[in-house]
C-alpha cells in the first residue's frame, strides 16, 4: 500500500471516528509531533524501527506527548498510526485529513495568484462568487506573482480559472497559431 492510500484510509478513520469539533485540535497535535520528529532525527527511528517493542514505543510516545500537551484523541490517533507502522506517511495523512475534514464541512481552499496582494473587499467578492459556483464555504489563500501583470488565477481543487493577462495572451497565441 502506498502513502497516498494509507493517508486516505487514516483520514477516513479520523473524520468518521472523532467529533468534528475535535478534529482541528487533533490535526494541530499531529503537526506538532511531525515538527518534533523532523527536528530531532533520533526520535523517528524509535517509532519506526522494529527494534523497539510496542510497549516501549507506547511508553515513549506517552512521555513525549505529555510534554507536548496534546489531547487524548491525538494520542489515540497517533498511537494507531505508529503501531500500524505508518508513521512514514504522517505528512500525507495530515494533508489527506485536512482535505477530508474540509470536505465534511463542505469547505474548500482557493489559491488565488495575483500580481498584488488582494484587498479585503476583493477577497470577499471572490469568496461569494466561488461559494456560488462550488456550493462550499471558501477560504482564500493569496499568493503574489508580479509576473502576471494583470488579472489573477484561481485554483479550487483541480479546477483552474485563469483570467490573468498572461493566460489570455497564451490563449490568443494558441488561437492565432492554429
């Protein structure tokens, strides 16, 4: 089973097992744990290696998590991931879990690439328009790309809306070269 399949499986478990209100806290706890094992490279082999017994891994995890002050739900979910040997896929699990959580709440994040930072009134108008199109609550993530010159590009899921000057010129060039 590859990391993507593992991540989808765990994201379904997270969204179906835990209360919706608890999921953001669990995800925050997973991010904190991931950051810790990325910083301290000696911790990762402790939880991944077959050298240590499950009991030893469990004790180390409880001790570590008590210092991090994560929720009991985070501890249970993380223990499941570690004991099943899927800790190497934790980044993918977090990403898939965020997507599953947003899907459950009917929320989507739209990446808006523009030549300048969008003003609040433009963001609000864009949110309302995208909400009408997608029938989901929309969060806007603005990325500035000065090379666009004008217009903007909106990415919602796998759909791309390109109203940038560069995109329009590329379309025109494609039409003229036919």
